[in-house]
């Protein structure tokens, strides 16, 4: 069996935890999922550049039961919720909003946008990965209707700019990308 090219970062385990928001996968466990990701990459799937040199996207047709992780706010205002949350115990809480999954329709995702960070970046961020010898680590999985990058939420761009010590990546805010993100997230919200 060939050595894994892509591994799973601990932060991506949220996709198998129904208490977390966004895209959930219940039809395949993490190891089975990663085996298929690596198979598809070796079979010719292409890595696409992300927001920084250490970030890539892998767009794959959805073979899992993953649903779209976002929904339209229009028509679902009754389901919109907000609170202060931290992604990890050592991070500051920030204001987040989401659609209550019990109150909205959530279609099956046609595509998975698998967001990767280099394992070198993961080491710089002191983030745990399943296989430190791999080249890339899955940091999040986004169930989407199309094979296109979803803009990161504005608060994620700000957290990244705060630096590694605050749970970010250290990449400054790019105004053009930020404005695009704001336009997107005024219309859509994470479902959880």
C-alpha cells in the first residue's frame, strides 16, 4: 500500500461529530474517508491553490452522505442563530451565526471541497495531524453544490490575521478577498 500523501488534522474531526456545525459525514469513518481521498489524488485529482502558499483545495465529487454545510439566509431567517464560540479551548470566543439544522432543508452536497494545509504549516501552528510524514493535512471539508472555493467567513480571515498564537495562520487580511467573503456570508450561513 502506498504511503499516504494526505493525512487528517485533528481539527477536521469535527466532520464526524454531529454536535459541530458545517458538513457532517456519517457514511464513512475518518480512516475510510482518507483512504478514498488519497486514492482519488493518486488517480489524478488536482490540487488547487488556496488563500496562501501552504493552503490547497481538492474538489471531489461527493461519494459520502455529506450534506451541504451552508444554507440561504433568505427564507430561513426564523432559523438564524448566533452566539460567541471558540473553535478550541485555547482560542478566544468570537461571534458566530448559523442556521439551526432542525429548521432548514439541507440537500446532499454534489461536491466536497477538501481544504488542505501543508504539514509544515501544521507544525508551525502546533496542530496535531494523524500522519506527520504526509505532505498535506485536511483542515476542513465543505459540502458544496459546485467545485468552487467557498469564501472563508470574515471572522476566520480576522482570526488568521491575529496570528498563530490566537488560533490563526498568520496571513494578513486581503481586502479584496475579505469583501468577497462579506458579500457571500451576507447571503449564506453555516448549518448546524
